[in-house]
C-alpha cells in the first residue's frame, strides 16, 4: 500500500508532538509521503507560528523593526530542534527570510515559511527527502490553482522518491513568487499529493478522533461519524464543520481515494472515513448537523410571479451587479426568498432593493436579519420516511420557530433557517430526536 499522511499544527507544535508523529509514521512502512503544517499552539495561551509570521511581516511592511519578532519564531524552531536532539541549523534560512521580509516579498511568502521550516525539520527527523512545495505545486498568474500542471510535475518528481516530506499550504506562481491556499490549506496539499502518487489512503492527522455528528461546543460528547461520503462532507463543511478544509475533497474524489481522519494523541482510534460512496448504512438516519449564524433573507412577493418569464433571473441580477452571492433561494408561486450573508449584504441592501424594484416591480420586499442556517445531512434520509416531520416536531417542542426550509432534489440535506438566538437550541433539539432517541 501507499499512504499519504498530513499532520496539523497541533500535531507538530513541540518536540514532544514531533516524537508522537515520528512514532506514527515509523509504525507503518506504507506511510511514505508526509505533509506538515506549521507549528500550532503548545497550549491555550500560546500563538501559532503562522500568526507570528504574519505579525513579523506586518512590522516589515510598515518599515518597523521586525528582528525581535523573527527571533521569537526562530526560538520556537530551536526548541523543537533541541528537544529532538537534531543538528539542523536554520540560521541560513532565517537570514534569507529576514532579507525577503525587508524586500517586502509578500504576506503569502511570510505565512508559508512556517510549513517550509517545519518540513525541513520533519524531513531531517525522519530521514526522508525534503521537497519544497514551491517546486511542485503551481498556481496560475491569476492566483487560481493549476491542478493539471501540478499533478504532472508532482507525479514525475515523486515517482523517483520513495519517501518524502512536502510542506503544506503553499506553492508558486509562474514568476516563482509564493502563493498560499486559504488558511488550513495543508489539507489541500495532502489531497493533491495523494492524487499525484495514486495513494491507497490519505490519512489526515489532527487533534480529534474524526468527525462528530454535531459541534462539541454545543453538544456534550457528541457521537462520532464512522463513515461519511465526500458529498455529505461538502455539505457539512460548507455549513461550518471544520475538521477538514472543504476544498481538500476535490483532488482525491476524482481518484476515489478515501480520507481517514485520525488523532495524533490517540493513534489507536480508528477515526472517521471519508469515501466516494458506500453501501454501509450510517448508525443514524442523519450523518451530521452543522450550521452558521449571520444570514438575512430578502423576501420578494408579486402576484403571478410564476408566469412572468425571467423574473428569477432579474432578481438575481440585482445581487450579481452588487457582487453579492446567495446561499439559498426557496420559492413559492408568488414569492421568492434570497438568503445571503448579512455582513456582505447590509451595506448594499438599499442599492439591491432599488434595483430589484426597478427590474421586477414587485408588490413588496421584506428583509429579515439575524438568521442562522442549519444543515441536516445524511444519505439515510432518502430511504427514511418522515424526516422533515420529525425535525419540525423536535423544533416545535423546543419552542424554536422555523423561518425557512429548503431541501435539495438529492434528498441528502435539509436546510433550516431559524433566528440566531435559537441556533444552539435548534441544534440540540435535532440531535436529540435523531441521535439520543436512537441510542
């Protein structure tokens, strides 16, 4: 077998954590390609190295002395080096970083150095070959990821290397300048490497033993998801479930490579499996619940709206012209509701309303703010009767008023809109009826 393993920042925050990672990798000879994040927090009062790098670069950009800030970062790495008994010398690397900061090489370059330096240390510690991500992962001039160029070059590079460490989070543009993925992008790098080497499994090691059915900050000790499909995960990740970067799914999905979410601090736990499809039934009718606050609804009414050709297009044009994307669009015969992010919409609301009036001449437009959206996701819902009814019943018993409901044609998810203040109670009510009641 061939495994790609990615370790998050908490897994590589200290020499002690490095040793755990080393034991995990050495315990399985199939773990051949390793993607490290930058060192995370050692404790709740600590700072992530990526944040420290951003701070140092902000000082450099403002032409302020950043030498002390950079020295603190160097000390973090030296502490790991000393704790592991390595002879690695990063002085030359930090000299280059200081020079590039002074030249204002860009915040992407600055942020990427956390993964870059951690990659050098981990490669030395494991005895693996170090491959700089900037030499094998590519972005186009416009900043978009170049999947095919990356796959061709990365596959060629790694075909001749049996074991390698490739830093996560960044690559390079055509001019050689460093470009990063969004925060948490090391997950994406691991997926990209998995595709390139045609891995049998992509193991993503973090500080939790897989996915939970609901947010543990809302539900105490929620049940774990043992297996989830790529599609289900996309729905949950989009609505706030954050164990894995939502874009990490795409490179492995096209190759059918499963992802196994594991816990560095509990390596014997099986974790959660993310797969393309499965015939296995989930333990519960639903697979997971996730949600976000901070939405508002724009409710448009007009008699005989359904018979007016182009009405929906004109409404959406008003949002497009103001560069506002919409989340959901439930509708009736004479009504249409557009759900948008409140922080994107609020400053432009009157311009949007004016344009909707000009383009469509509605009977009324009503805006409601401070809404939360909750996604109830599960492949088991398609074959289970009365799912929506059970949700409404649970919310009614919890005195939660449903402001909106939207179900996709795939019957994989149901989106419910409630007031922000009812968000946590709604999550608990849904969890109780579908999970606790079944235990």
